[in-house]
């Protein structure tokens, strides 16, 4: 036997857990296990002299590997046994012993045992955990060994700390496990009945009354259907009576106690007092009102007599009428009486059930198998709407202000569309303003050449007209029309309805706009306006490229002719034509099917992008022009400085050094122009031949031809004035790509 834990006999805690306290454990061998006893350690966990280690086996199939410890394989696996114990009682009047039931749990991971006693109501004894989980030693004379799984079976006795437990059964998992490890199970037994509980049960049975008694068990219905309510939408048509009308109701049927409540849906401005309930929650009789009932007719039980002792205030019991003679039978509405289309009697009022909610439909579909839930319209037909006519506009103030004075006694200011104002107001680079370049349509010779800029503000649908100032024209430019909403022409002034104003959808290139009697022809639009209209092509169909191509596909019979005309105009066979030629060809062949704005959209879509890198000769010519204006001729000093810095005599220097040198000599060129010229002289290693670079910039030695002046286009519309768009949207158009997309023509 091991020595007790006395001073001087201490040992390692981990060793004690793994070796000293375990007499056996589970191991694995060839995927089939056995339970064998482990070597008994000596003091401090060491093997005694002459002992040898034995192989470790497991009783369960191998799952965790041969090197896994036993507690890992059998973690959370417990054997459960049913047992009872004959306990002596000191009070011999109620029996000599008591039968107490127990649950014995055997934990396979460490051979520990726990004994629990299930709680019994009103037993008067402490119950619960009888023996906490621990390893239990065998009874003497084998107290040096512990209980293992082989000590358990059915119909055997086990002794725990002097108390004998009789095992009579176990669960299915325990039976299967014991069979796998080779234990032959005994047949299960039965637990004897407790004599005290038998006497107590007989006593309680004798206390039950034998008189006629009728129980009303409503608890089951309450627990099953609590908070479950059927809802019907109803109609009470009382329009036949004086001052009566159609009234919408909602009926609630409570499944927990078969009661009904009715609420009324009160419309706005109905003139009735708002009531919480039309009918309070109660059982609703089918034939109501039933009239006045005699006392004792409406009752659940009929009392015939009472009996008691000698004292006056003592009542022992009641004698009830078993046959319920004279009781009034009433029929109440049940859930089976309610369905869509049924008419129920609500205390003399005929209420029609028109519809129900989804829960009610599911309930009737499940319980009664009803599938038809066609609703009945319960809303009254709408009353004819009386058209409100406002008095005509008087001419004082705006139309909106005059209308507000007719709506209420106290006039309130007109509320503009604040949401639209916040969404379409200008912020950052987004102006939300459509600008068009227009000219005045007039017969006066002095006003024929006048040009205007019309701005349409999307935030509040206002329009402003501005005339650019032109010198020596004899006309003072500036603001032609302040920012205001412009009415459409041809409307009556003094009328009840509000006037219509010019909208953004009515403005496009080629349109004629009447602004307070002045006719303007819209010639062009700026880049932001064209982009905005193409982005919102649903509002501006003339900017939709799909609709324009659909119009061109209608001219498929002229596809060969169109191609021949474009080919003849393209003398150099570049597959491109200029904008004016493209416009003349399309307008002549489509015969007025396309307007000017659609033509601009088509040209922008198939336009050839501008070359971002201009020709080097053009850049040097621009540099010579700037150098001539500033009379800069100090090129010899620049070359000498470069030769001095060129220590290796390679005649090249890095581009950044050349740029720094030009800045130090104050070369009168802008940063963008200087950078473009430097990038043109760079080699693969970003080195520049400084002699050729400065010789090219020397306008005395290598003069370049002067730049040609920009020619004016057909229409009088220069880009010199800020904000004034060019009449040509793109310079060249790729007509071959257009013909391929529209007619499917390929290059021959």
C-alpha cells in the first residue's frame, strides 16, 4: 500500500495524477483494446523492484492513434446504471425500510464514480448528489484496489463506503459498451415499490371527494393557444337606417378562451367619437340579445344543497345537480362558425366577414383544410371628388403667391422644391447649369449679328440671358435677362391654373426658344452641357446615340451611296473627314431626319481624339516665338556651362541637369513647354545632347517658320470669350467606324 501524504513523503503532483492514483488505464493494440491493470508504483511514483512494464490496451476501436492517452479516447464517455438502496427508517409505524433510487455514473476516462439520487417531490429527505465524483476503493479486504468497469453488471450488488447498492438496469450505451469489452450481461431486474409511497398514495386516493363533481379544465386550451388570435376584417352596413353608413370593423377571436372582441376602424374626419372598442372581449352568443334571464339559469354548476357540521359558519361541502335541471343552454360562436363570407350576429348587428390575415388563413388551412380565401371588398366606393376651382389670377404678385392666399385664411409663402434645390445646386466643379450659345432671330439689320449666352439653372428651372461685350459694335453688352423662370408663349394671363414654364428638355442645339417675346436660335452648347445631356439621355432623347443610330439604320437602302460619298470626300484615304464635310453629307442624305443636336452627338461619339503630343517642330516654333519676344540670345554661355559640367566629355547630360541649368539662366519658357521639348530630345537613359538641344532653340542660327493663325470656321463663334463654346465639336470624324456600326460595311 502507498504511504499517506505525510511530511517527508511528498512527491510530484503530476506524477501522482498519472501513475500513483491510477491502478489501470486504457490503451490500444491492433485497433482492438483490452482493459488491463497498470503496474503498481512505489513511493514517489517509481516501479517496485522486480516489476516490469506491461502493454497498454483499450476496449474501444482505435480513433485517436496508438500514442494517444486513454482520457483522450474516452473523454465525455460515461456509463450509467440504475440502482436502489434499502434504507432503514427510525419510525417503525410507517414501515421498516424505504426504497431509494439512485443513478451510478462511471467515467471511462479516469475510472471515477459519481452517485446521484433523483429528487422526489415532498420526500422530506436530502437528495441530489450522494457521492461526488471520485475513485472508490473496493470493500475490505481489497481496499487497496479501486472499482473498474469489470466490477459492474446488471443484477449485482456494489458496496460504496459501506452502503450496498443493487444495480437492476442500465442504459443502451452502457449495454453496448459492456458487450464490446466481453462482459456477459445479466438479465435486467425491477426496482421494488417503496412501502411508504404506496401507503401515501392510498391515503391521497381516499381524500378525493366522491360527490358528483364536474371539472372544467381550461388550462390545456390556454397553454396551447395563449397569445394566438384570429383576425377578420369585417363590414357592418348600416346605410339603410337614418344617418347610417358603412362601418369597417376588425374582429379578434382569442383561441385561448373562445372570446371575441371587435374594434372599429375610424376613418379621418368621420365626425364620430373615437372609441377604444366596438365590443368588449367576451363570449359572443349566436342568438342575441337573449333577453332577461332568471337567477340561476346562466351558471356553470347548479347547487342543490350544502352540508356542514354543528357550527353556523362551517360549510364542509356542496351538493351539485348532476343532471343540470333548469339550466339555460346558450350557443356561442366558435372558430368553426367564422369564415370569409359569413354573416354573424353581434348583438343584433349583421356583420359580414370580408377578409383575414395570414395567420388566420394558415390556422384554417391546417385545422379544417380550407383552401378558398377569396376576399370580399369591404371598403365603400369612393365618393365623387368635388373639383375645387380657384379664382383666376389677379395680376398682383406671382401666381404662386396669389394661389396661397386662396388655400388658407392666413396666407403662407410658396414652398419651393428644397430637395431638388439641394441636389441640383452647384458645388465644386459641378455647376448643374446648362449653357447654350444663341443668336437673336430678328428682321432688324442692327440686331442680326448679336450673339447671346443662355444659361438654364437646373436647381430651380430659371433662365438668364447674357450678351458678350463686343468692342466697336455700337451695342452695350451685359445682362439681357436676369435669372427668372420664363413662361411658355401662348398662355392666358388671368386664369385659375398655374402657368407652364420652359423646361430643360426643351433646350437643345437647333431649337428655337421664345424668351418673353424674343426668339433665340440655339447654335451650340458647352462641354458640360453636352456631357450632362448624354449622361441623362432618358430626359434628352436627342443625346441618345442608340436612337440616332436607329434613325440611320432606316436609311439602309442608301448604305452604298453613303459610303461612296464619304470615300469620294476622303481623297487621302485616311478613313476620316472633317466636321463640316461630315455634316453636309449626313444632312443631305438623311433629308432632315436628324436635327443639329443629334448630328453633334453623332460627331462626338465617332470623333477622332486630338493628338495629345504635338509635333516637335510646332513646339520649337512656339519656343522661338517666346524667345524672340524676350530677346534671349545667351545660348553660347549655356553650351559652355554644359561643357564644363560634362566631365567625361560624352556631350550628354541628364535631363534634370539641363532643366536646372535653363532655370538658372532664366530661359523665358513655361514649365510645360520646356518639359515637352526636353522629353523629345531624351534618349533611353534620359540623357540629352546639350549641343543639339540648344542649337535647336537658337532662333538666330536655326530659324523656324512662324505659326499660322487659326482660321475662323463657318459660323461666327470664336473661343476667345470665356465660356463661349466652339461651333465644331470635333475636328475629324471616323466615318468607317460609323458605317460599320450602322450598316455593317467593312473596308474594301
